[in-house]
């Protein structure tokens, strides 16, 4: 299947719950909905404040953005697996590089978009993704994530 055919198949999943594509469940499931996807990227919406990481502070700590980015990568991998008739793959976050954020917290009850864009992937499941978390089109956090997807 070429990238154009894969993208067409993946786009049928837009609007579905992120939980349909990953192994995470409450309270560790942070993403809500798959809002866009293609052969090399995915975007998922999530609402800050609906996570177990909210304490007495005014919102979700910005470092939780790394997990939302990683879960977005997992949604992308799970959607690609579903196109092939497989279940969600097991994956591992191996590292984070160049993490940047514009505030100490994600504001509560705001809809954010986590985005991942594949930079490279090898046949053994190693991959690197450029990721971000956006609020109303403004980048609130960004990082490059290294991941390993366990072959099925």
C-alpha cells in the first residue's frame, strides 16, 4: 500500500476516540479524539485538567505534554495497524530531545491538539517524531521523541 492509499484508509478514522487505537485506559489515557491523520502524521485533541496529574496547581504541568505527544504517536501506530487488520501495537518512549514549552501549565478545561510527524522509521520499529502541543494554533510545547514499536 502506498502513502496515498494509506492516507485514504487512515482518514476514515478521523473523529473516533483515541482509545480505539491505543492500549492506554483511564486514568492514564490523556487523549480524547483523533482529529486528523495521514501516512506520516496524526493530530489528537485532549482537554487539560482531565488527568490524574492535576494537583493544587492551576493546571496540568507542561511536562505532561511529552506524554500527550507520545500517546499521539501511539494513536498513529494503532491506526496504521488497524488498516492492516491488527490490534494496537505495544510501544515504548525511548527518549525526548529539544523539549520546549511556553508556560509552566496547560490551562484547565481548554482543548489542546497534540501532533506527531514522523521523521524516520526503520524496519525494526525504531522511529523519531517531531511533536507539538497546540492551543488555538499556537505552539505551547514541542519536542522530538524517539520511540520503539514492538513488531506484531
